[in-house]
C-alpha cells in the first residue's frame, strides 16, 4: 500500500496557510480532478478523493492541530483494519459523501449524488458518532495497548434486523424512486448541465418504504444496547490525541451506516516521570556523600528500574541522558530519551557528632571556596542542554 502523502503537499499550501488559502487550494484541486471533467480517469478520481481527505483535516482546527502534532497516525491511519482498526476519511467515504459534505464550497454546484455513470452509492442514513475517553499510563503508552470498552449505544434491532419492518412483507415500493433507490436530477455546474443520480430522499436508497413497523423498535430499526469494542492503541500516543474506530458508533435508522467511535487519549500522571514530547524527565535526589564520592543509584524508567553511575564531584543540576529510554514516536520515527536531573539533598539538622565532622571538613582546602560550575546557573545549563 502506497504511503500517504502529506496533506499540505496534496493541496499545495504551506503549513502556516490560513483557512481561506486552504479552501481556495482545495477548490482548485477539486475542479481539476472532478469526475465530470475526467470521465473514466481512475487516477483523477483518486486525487479528487485525496484532496477531499486533506481538506477534511486541514479545514478543521482540531483535526489540523492533531495532524500537525502526530501526523497521519493522529487521524487514525496508523492501525490496520478490522473491528478495532482506525480508518481515515478517504478509506470509508464514497464520492457521494464528498459532494454532500463539501458541496458548499462550490455554491451547491457539486450537489448531492453521483453522475449517472458513477454507479451506486450508500444510504444516506448514518448513525451519530460516540466519543469516549481512555486513560493510559506511561508504560502503556510506551508499548501500545489493547483496551476493551463497553459502549452504551444504539444498536440494530435484533427482532427486525435493523430494517424497522414487522416482517418481510411489510414493505411497499417507494413511489418517489419507483424502487430504484435513486432519484435523477439535472444540475447546472461549472462544466455545463450534468445529470446526477442521488440517493432517494424518501426511502434512503432502499427502494422500499415500511408499511407495518416492527413492534419492538417502533419502526426505527434501532434500540438501546451495549457493545464491547476492542481497540488497539498504538505506542507513542499523547494527551488529547483522538483516534477513530470506524463503524463502531451509534447504529443508523432503517439499516443505514453506523457512526464512528472517537477515542480521546488521556495520560495518567506518573509519580516519578514527567513527559516532554517523546522525552521523559526524572528529578533524582542524591545525598551529599554520593555527590562527593560518586556511586551507583537506581532510577525509574518506563521499562522498570535501572541503575546508573554518579561520578565523584557531581553538582546539583547536572543532567544525565539515558539514550532511548523515553517514549516511541507515534509515527515510528525513533524513540526519545530519559533525562535525569540531579539534585542534592542537604540534611536539615545535624547531631553533635555529625556537626563536628562537617566542621572538620570545612577546614580542608577543598571546602574552603565555593566554585561556580562553568559560570552557569542551573537554568542556563538546562537551556544549553536542550539546545
């Protein structure tokens, strides 16, 4: 499968492009690759869909922010298919959806529905989306995790199979479309008069209307229920990132298309590790004697405890880097580091013997003068480290 192109590249705009520039770029691409202008050209049709997918993300401030931070993985393109897979716009929407959703950009000229040569479409009934929050520990984020969620939602009525009809004979042919499921119309577009074929508004594309409703769902085709959804969350996700599980939202009326399940990621604060992008920070307290003489200490990591060496004469504020001990990048671009920031614990109170020993040390030449560390304070050294 070909790698997805960058959405900004698809529309030919800069990453700092404003909403008007993005809309103008999409309109230009859509006109260029519109199926009516390129009949039978599959490559043009794919580029038309690709432009619509890019516009769907970049025209939405929330989606755009997630894309800028996490790339295609933030749009749900990181995981595979299946019930718990994350699907993007392009894989789950038809040409009709694109015309319907973005028709306002062309003043209604792209209308709702396919050209007569474009073939069939799906029903217009669509269930609503559901949003849930999933809390993850740093350890789960580091490795990726599969979660099972019990979702309260509307489901297809098990008595009528979601049709809303009492039985197989409780239908009549739709008088609007004559049973075809589609209604024809002629539109004036940028390319002249075009005959389009859209889903029938009366029957929703079924070609039939219910004459005797199901007594359980009262003709709706849906009832309240629950479903256990298994979600494979990729490693490296972050606070506020939203993943989409296609088709796991509320069921639609009369056997339409299910909505999606939006999974919002929340991080559980770790008591010892602070996240900074893909890096982790740990504040390490050591004793005065360890700072003077050196030694081995234990620090937490997302993989468990690890032992590190403290060099003799270590100063407060020194930063030790544990390469590759941070979090993996959600787009697969390597792994961050763990930064251990050293602090020295000074006893608040000494007994008589301890005070006598410290006073003896104070008379030694090495303890006579306080020396600055490279003429930088702790904040300057931290800034230099990150630069």
